[in-house]
C-alpha cells in the first residue's frame, strides 16, 4: 500500500514550514502567490490529498447532504438542484443525489442508501405514490435532520419549503374567469401530493366564488408529461361540451396539448384559453406564449440547503419551523388574453 | 455517544439467528416475507444502520462516483445525469454531483473536493474555458479512474464518451444545402471545446464540398443560451446579406432566435431555414417544429457510468479505450423543409 503524502513531506521537499504549506494549500492570502503556486504544484505532483476524510470521520460528520428527487430530468427539478449545489458548494458540503423515478419503492431504497452512508442531512421531494413515511423514521431516530421541499408532508414535524399552491391555483383560475371563461377544465397530477391537491383546491374555490354551478368544476388527473399533453388534446377534442379555458398544473403538459390543438385548427385563446404552471423555457416558445405561474426553483434549492446548513452548523432548531413559503407569481401572456387591454 | 444498533441486537430481540436477520435486511427470498417485514420494521424502529460505511473504509472504497458537469440546469445534462443515476443506483454506487458553472476555476475546486472525498472514479464534462488539466493529475497519480463525456479532452489517455460531432455538423449542413440554402450561418459555442469545434469543422467541410466560395462560410460564437438566441435574431436582422439557412449548435438558442424572427415577420423556412442541436423538448413546441440532431443524453449517462463501474469491479483497463462514440441522428422537421416532399 502506497503511503499517503502529508504536508510535512511537501514542507521538507520545498524547505518551508508545515504551517506555510498548510496555508498555501488553502489559498491563504498571507502567503505570497508564487509560494502558493509552488506548493500547490508540488502537492499535485505528489498526489497529496487533504485529510478532510479522516477529519470528518473523527467529527462524525460526512459534510454530505442527501437529496432525493422524483426525477433528475425535469426543468423545474434541475433548477432546484442547481440552486442547491451553489449554496452547498460554497459552504463546503457535497451533495449525494438520487431519483425515485416517482416510485415509493425506489424512494425507500434511496432513503436507506442515504442513511447507511451517513449523510449529515436529507432533503426530499416526494414521489408520486408515496403513502407511508416509515422509511424516514431512522433519520428521526438518529437525529439526522430531514427537510422536504416542493412535494412535502407533515411527517414528524420536519419542515417543508413550498410555494402557496392553493393561492397560485386560485389566482390562475380567477384570471381565466376574468377573461370570460365559463367552463374551465383543470388538469393536474396525483392528488396525494400537496402541490397538485392544493392547486386544485384553489381552482375549486375560485369557481365556487364566481357563482358557477357544480358542473363547472371539471378535473382530469394524469402524469403531466409531454405525452399526457397530447392525449389531453384528444380528450378535449372528443368532449361534447368543450372547455373555454384550461388550467394545467405543468407547462410541459400544457404546451404539448396546445400544440396538438393548434395543429387540429383550434384558435388559442379564442376557442380555448390556456394557463400553465412553472414558467419553463417552453412557455415562451409556444405561439401564443403561455400564461403561467413563475415558480422560483433555483431560489427554492438555495433556501432548502441554506436552511439545512444553518441548522447543522449553528444548531438552529429545524422542528420549530413548520414551513417556509416562497413567493410565486402569475405571468400573463397571450395564451389567455381574450379581452383587449385586460389582464 | 449512543451505541450503534447491530444485527445481534435485532436477533436477540426477535429471537432469530443473526444470519436470518442479516438476510432479512437484504430482502433475501429464502426468508419468509413476514419475517423480513418483522426484521425490517424492528430495524427501522431501533435506527439500525448497515455497516456499509465501515466496510467501505476497510475496503478503501467509498462506492461513490464523482460527477462534474458545466451546468445542472440544462435539458441535455439533466438527461445525462438521470441516465447515470439509474445505472449507479442499480450497481450500489452513489453519485456526488457538482457543477462548474462553465468556469475553469470552479472546476478545479470541484475536482479537489472530489479528490479529497476519495471518490472511486470521476466523470467530467469540461467547462467552457478549461485550458489546463493539471487539476486532474492527482487522480492519475492515485490511480483513480477518470472518464470524460460530451466535452472531452485526450488528457493522459483517459477515455471520452462522445457522439460524432463532426459527422453531425456535416450532415446538418448537407441537409440545408440540399434544401437550396446558399448562405448558411453557423452559430456555435467556445471552439476550445471539442463539441463545438467538431460541429463547425463538419459544417465547413460540407460548405467546401458544395463548391461554394470562402465567403459562404460564416460563423458566430456565443454562449448558446436563450438570451444569446434573441441577440442572434437582432444580428441577423441587421445583416446586409442575410443568411438563408442557420445551423445552431443548441436548440434553446435556435428556438429563441426563431421566435424573435417570427415575431418580426420573418417566414421560416422560406426566408431562412433552421437546424438546431440536441432534440430538446422545445424543438417540438416551436412552430414550425425545429429540425435538429437527436443526441442520446440518457444513453450517454448510462454508458459512462456502466463503463466506469465495469472498470472498477472487473478491473477492465480504462486506458485501452480512447473513445466511445454514440450514434446521433438528424431529425428533419418543418423548420428546414423548403422543397416539397424532400428531406
């Protein structure tokens, strides 16, 4: 087994003190830039590794945060992860990332892996079909902090970082009503998840407030994918009484539905107005541009990790916070503007 | 300090043998399903953690792969990561993921972090402005396998996983020529990176082969972002001799340019034909739909990790392979079809 190179080896070879070598390796400004470069270049040459790993073992921390997301390849989730990484990196934490692929069984296996690997904290956005939360019990037991984001639950007083999905759903629907829509279809995901259930409740509240009949409430649940958007267009075309407004809980699903309807000769917003959710790239590429709810994913990622690290380093109690609510905002574009000059 | 729970503790409490407990925890089919559930539930209740961590320490492995990407929030890169995660997870490996945000300085810091954290292998897609590769020397020195994907380099005989960017650029340009374009503008990213340089070389080759003059070669380098696409549209509108074809090395940049040109009254493909790159979601949302090069990101991620794990577990030499080339494919859509019935 090859011996690990130490700072003393580097110090001896360069005729410097170990303290100077240590500070040079950490880019300390008190050390002359040329010396820093000499030390770093020698360290590279010898294959020196800092003793972060050993020191973490002693401190019983791993400086690692576990993150479980439903899918890595969604526009929204990749924005969240990008925000998380920026904050974690600056604070000297690493991210162990896995995806549940929307399955509770995978989520359970991922949680076990994170647990066995001694993550210092765990951040989770729940899978579509997670119903029981026992797989997180070990974290509570071992006092490993647990935080939910976007798709949350009130399991064991763990905090959740969310937007006000109820309000966002309410405002999106109010906007369609203000544009003269009378039959608004709502398309959303699995209602077991807060994000979808809350948006739907906001939608229902707005319909009721408008004094419309029970029959004006019409909800379709699908997986909100691009493919589901194409199927949705076919469903709408087959309806006897067609909606004059559609509020979809995901931009990707919305634009694919719009595209299929436009190709079939429908005029948007005149025949049917559309509102999406997330403010994805695609919402500004479709013609007409899609009215949507701006969901600050990057900011949510930053906040989730800074809350976690703040707890880990200063021992700010995490359980005292039940939820942190970020601002979201309705962005009105051409897909829903049926009245001139109105929004 | 709380004592760690062992399989012996669980065995004693449940009046089972330690071997049965161990197999039950690993979901071994030889153990009755009810016993498995009893053991797993007791293990959860007690906060049992498998000794993966300790066992990895003994074996001097961490079962962790480091991944450095330019940006987490790009459609292409999130597809690659999703593919990587599926393969890593199945093989019992974890992924430590960081982003360089296109800066060589960040990439260097990320590499040091990965190195100090003893990743078993490192997978890198290079930042825009990386020029020197010294920050990877420690990995070579310590025999930690290193593999590049998408944006590669031939540093120290590390293998690279790529598509044939030259061929893809050549075919995209040939297609525009076949559609009658005579003045094709090529828009690409930093030419230091193979992906952009190779696509440009393919473009040039096709122009030369067509017998067009030197002046027919016109290249703009930008950062290929959505914003750069809007700026590009303004540049095109200001040109004295306008291109009749544009080949952009990224769909996001292409569709934003198209959208701005369409809003300004340009007809696509009649005034100017477009070809993009990557086959992002947006390419099928823009009207007319964008001709593009399908780049199998998910598959590239799967292949990168399976190649790495194969090397780690069977000691298949990595250096023997210089590069692995995945198939890409031109997908012709309405944005470039200027001749009836032709493609």
